[in-house]
């Protein structure tokens, strides 16, 4: 056999092998950033819970802010309108007025016209114009500063909007995004998948999880010293998992900081309707920016995300949301529009649900009265549950918990005994993961350990939703308390 | 002023500027791959059409396979079920039997139970188990080879599944994906955004757009010689934009090629229900793979994509679809599941629509009879239109067009006169873009130039859907013919 001699110049560049163990899809052969990404909300705890459920054990899913899964009822009026939109032939049926309130029929007709009569057609990639106008009117009324529908994209839930922004901003591993710690892991997972760097700034647990400007500045300086280009600052208000509501003064600090440092702001405001106290109402970052006036009002690049999944609608399954882009470069906005176009369009039922969220029926009128009675009772109940849950955690030995001012979560700190930390270590688990796994095993309650969100090293937390209904929440609290007492009896130093 | 001397070792790495012209979102400061991506289906022609529509001009959107936008009616039974799912209180209403057929009521009850009674809750990221089982049963019946629900992910339309696959496979600029040319630009746009390389193989226009194994092998060899690692081969059957249906022999060649060369197969089979002739029925790649037996059946990694947007449902706006993953590494499948989890879940209405697609009502029974009458007439009409459109193009001077065996498009070749090519050059446009812009201006017909899909250099095409309804298609053809005659009169050599 003649062995051909190939000089280096003649040889083609080496092609990497495409398989490992005979598989193209071996994880070692996949996009490493994808493999590296973690999403704790559906991670180890969730998988273990699914196994338990398959074994027939009662499992209470408080790991995800999924209100209807824990018994929150959808707003009846909204569902009536959606049903008519999907089966518009009902609008012509002689019995329609016996089955649907007049307001729902009128609203469905109006919305259907906005869709050109066709819920089954692709729309513009930003959603239909009439709903974008309704969103603009809602924002204008909320903030007292006019919004432009051209800046509004409807999306399949808020996550899609967040991804659009991060995908546009992150160019390579030298680009960083300031994110709160603890944070909702959509941010960490998406940044990792895109090959960027999460630049952490720690929320101040001792000050009700407020954003501390000093630590923010320090985080930015540290990242820059490491050679990172910090492109944007994300924040979540009301907080997930932390439940704080930021006041206007704190938000003004953030807007000024973004302006001084030349950063885009990513304002995750999906819990704006979930407010459980009167001292700190929700204030949007855009309102604060416009209230500050120039130079902020016309220069700070800001994206604000909202969703139908939270609030009193809780329509997670329908996947509706929007993003408002402010002060973007027109060319950059066009690039985002193109990105959305590759996705074709947000689903039309989700779009219609956004319309119903931002433009609810007026309180007068029969359907409106029923809607608002259901709405107000649902909100009042969440408010009571925020207290019940916080009080329950603060009543446990070695647990402290800031009050859930807004959003849907309690994020108690677990001061775990040294023996529990050792037991966790022996089991090869992070201490809070160990606690949450034991809790799941003993009670069927699925939570998410603080490690999934990030926390100050050496501190341990867990996240639970406050969503169990009031007729079961005392049962929930009893189970939690009984477990915790046993846990402490076993591991107390 | 003392100038501090900083040695190179002491200096922090240089941070790039974060703005251009005062904007973080200046396109020059964005992810270059995102900016580079093109999506012609919603590109220059579409934007120009929107302007004309704003000016009040009649515009006929044949640029996108969007059946309901051109008058295709949704299947009534499906919409009745969806309406009941969204407003389940109707199921308890005394008048429900007067407004909905019994089969729709029964089906809604069954589906609703599968969703745990809650269309507004997040589901598992792969969709609910009962619908994944229905999809598996559909595939099993179609192919005569059993499918496993564990391999099936429900998705928000087929595009999402394609993105999951490409995102997992593309690691860096040395990774390539074999794609047909012409191709649906979801592939080119997504590959560009992910920073990978599209490796083109040319479909054989002279052989009804079949896949030619010689040119496939040549394309792979060429890519490898350039140092690329080719990870997978994508193909679209029936073809978009080309309309061919691949026969079992051609598919067997592809399966063997993938096995020999160690490539994953990405089978875009979203038009499997759009077949307009009897000689070549749709055959799935997975059926061919299993029919071939070993070593193919248990080794070729294959993803097959399907959707509710096409076929006779045409429910583009509802965003439902699925992907079946075959022979994947279990760890790789787990990574894809994690990726889906970060997206939370596919929308529930889209999931339910997948159920209705794969498990239609039986032909006996009142609702089933009506359903199938509507279905069969819709398919027969599409079949007639496929002929009308092909014949119309072949009747034009200097135009040749392969018959639309399947899918929803005609992709005629335009043999443009040299003077038209010169005029295009003078206008700074590709010749086919020039033709399509003139067509739009003269008639309001929105098409997509061949450049948007790729074509053999020096050839020119356009894509139009065959979707205008039969009562308007002759009007459409008349406009097209009148324009073309004028165009040729103006530019004929």
C-alpha cells in the first residue's frame, strides 16, 4: 500500500469528528453553552417530584408561579371572549345571547375584526395593530406619559421578549449583563446559552431586598476590570424570587446609573399587578424615567416586559405578553422586528388575552361587575396568603423571611444547623437543595432551592409560591411546620 | 498632573465601548450574526406591500403560506372543541347541546381532563402526556412502525423544534448544516443567527427538484475540504419553496447517506398533508428508515417536524406543532428537554390543536361527516389550484414551472431578458427582486424573489403560494398575465 505524503500546505484543515459513542447528539458533541445552562425551576427537584407523582404520591407544585395549577380560576369574562373568537360561528347562532353576556359578544366582535376575522392566520410579527394600540393606551393611562404602539411587540409570554433583548445584546464571551442575585433563572440560563456573562449584583436582604447602588457600582467596576463590556442591567420589579417592590427613589437611582454608565435597562415588570401592601404601589421604570425629564427621558434605552401569565389572569398556558422598547436606535428596533419575523408571530389567543388584560371590561355593566368582583376577590386572597406564608416561615426555628410585598413568592432564609450542612455535604448536595429534597420526600411540597436563583455565598434559601388556595394553605403550612420541626430535631446542633 | 505609568501586566484588559452614536442598540453594536441574518419572506417585498396597504391599495399576500389569510376556513369541529376548552363553564350550561355537536362536547371533556381541567396552567415543557400519546398513535398508524411518546415534544409551531435542533448542533463557525437550495429561509436565518455555516446542496430543477445524491456528496466533500464539521442534513418534504414530493427511493438514499457520513437528519415534513397527485404519496423519512431495517433503524439520528399551520387545518395563528426525535443519545435528548423547559411550555391551545390534527373525528357520526366533507373539499380545491397556478406560469413567455406535487407554493423560473437584468442592475436590485417589486407595484400581488431562498447562480425565480381561493384565482392569474406581458413588452430583447 502506497502511503501518500501530504505536506501541511496541501492538507485540508482538520475536520472535527461529528460523533461520540456513535451519536451526533452526544452531550459532549453539543453546543457547550446549551449544555452548561441550568434552569432550576424545572431541575432536580421537579424531576424528583415527577417521579413521586408517578408513584401515586400527592405532590404540591409550588416550584413555578403557575396560579391555575393551584386552583386559581381564570377570569370568566376573558374566557368567554376567547371562546367566541375561536368559534366565531357562535356569534351568528340564535342561542348566543343565552350563553354569553352581551359585553363578551361585543368585545369578541371588535377583537375579531382586529384580526381580520381570522384567528388562524399569521399576524404581523409584532402582533396586530389594534392590540398594540390598546397596550399603548394602557401604559399611557398607567404612567401619565404617552406610549407609542410602534414601540410595542406582542410576544408569546414575557420570556420571548427577554430573549430577543439578550440575543441582540450579547455578542461574545466578553459581553456581560448585570443581573440581580437572587434572580429568576431565565436570565442566567439565557445568558449562558448565548455565550455571554452574567454580572451579578446582590440584592440587600437586610433592606427588604432593595437594590443597593453601592454594590451595583462595585459589580460594574469589577466586571469592567475583568475586561467585560457590560451591555445592560436587568432588574425584576416586583421581585422574583424575592418579592420586594422597588420605590420611585430606588428606580430613579437605577435610571440615573444606567444613563451615567451607558447601559440599557431591562425592566422585568411581569408582576406589576401582584401588589400586596399599600405603602409601595407599583411604579414603572418608564414612568420614573419620564418623571425625571431630560436628559434621561429621551436617552435611556429601556425595555419593559409584561405577561398574561401572572397578575390576576394567571393565564400561563396561553403564552401572551408584550415588550415596550424605549429610546432604541431605529436600526436596532428594526433588527428586533426582523428577529421576531423569523418566529413568524406570537400566537393569536395570547395576543387576544393581552388585549383583555390591558383593556378589561368597565365596572358598570353586568359582565364588568362580575369580572371585577372575581378580580378583586382573587387579589384580596393573594394578599392574605402573602401574609400567611411570610408569617409561617418567620414562625419556624432558624428561618427569617422578608414580607412578600409583591409578585408570587416567599424566599425565606434558612439558617441551617452545621450538622444539616454536613449531612448535605455527605449526600453530595448543596445544603438548601438537601433541605428541599427532604421537604419534598416528607410532604410532597415542591420548592426550588436558593442555589437555583443565586444567593450570597454561605446563605441558604428556598423559593415557594404563595399560590396554594386558602382552603389548603393552612394544611400546607402545617405540613411545612411538621417537616421543619422534624428536620431540626434531627440536625439541631 | 502626575501621569501614572501602568505596565501592561498591571493594566486591566480593555473594555470595548458599549455605544455608538449614544446608543447601546445601534445595529453596529448588536450581535453581528443577528444583524447578518436575512428573512426574505418578511423582507423588502413585505415592507413595500405594507406601505401600499397603508396607502389604501389592494394587496394580495401570497408571500407566506398563510391559508386563512387568503380565505381558507378553519375546520369547524376543531374550533368548537377549542372554544369549549377555553370556556369550560359552557360544558355545564343547559343550552350547550343546542350550540355544540355531541362529539365536540365529548372531545372537549376528554382533552380538558388531559390538561387537568386547566388550559391556563403551564404544562410540562414537552406538552401534556395524553396528546404526546395521540401523536405517537398517529405516527404509528401512518408509518406502520411504533412511535414512543417519550420521543415527542409538542412545540409552538414547527419553527421552534427546528431551532431547538440547530441550537443544540451548532457550536461555532466551523459547524455546518447541509441545506437544500432553494430552502425555506428559517434555516438560513437561524443558522446565521447561531453563528454556524449553511452548507448548500442544490436541488435538481430539471428532475422535478429531486435531491441528487451526487451533488449532495460533492457539497459535503467541499465543506469538509474547507474544514467544516458538517453536523446534520436538513431537507423539506414536500418541498418549500419547490413543491416536490420525494419518493421512498430518494429518501432511502438520504437515510443511507446520513448513516455512511455520520450526520443527523432534520426532516421538515410540515406539508405532509398537502399532496396534490396520486403517483407520489407522502412517505416519512422515519418509515423509510425503519423499512430499511438495520443498521439504519436503530442508528440514524432523525428529527421530524410537523405543524398545525399547514395541511387542511391551516391554523398558523394558533402556533402548534411537534417534533419527534429518533435514535438520539439519551443525554442529548435530556439537554433538548432542558432547553424546552427554559421556554416554559408550548401554548395549550396549540397543543390541543395538535391533538385535533392527529386524531380527527371518525367519518361516521354527524360531526365527523361534516368535518370530513369540509376537509375533503378543501384538499380537492387546493389540488385544483396547484394545477391552475402551474399552468398559468407555464403559459407565460419565458417562464417554466415544475408542477406543485405538494406543499403550498409555485416556484417558477423566470428567464428574464437581458434588458430586464440591466434595468434591475441600474436600480440596484437583484433581477428577481426587481421583477417581484414591479409585480407588486402593478398588481398588489406580494411574492418572494428566488434570492430569498437561494437558487443556482444566474437563474431567477419567485415563490407564490397557491392559496388564493378559487373564486379569485382566475382574477389573480389575469393580473399576473397582464403584468407579465407588459413587463416583457418593455424589456424583451
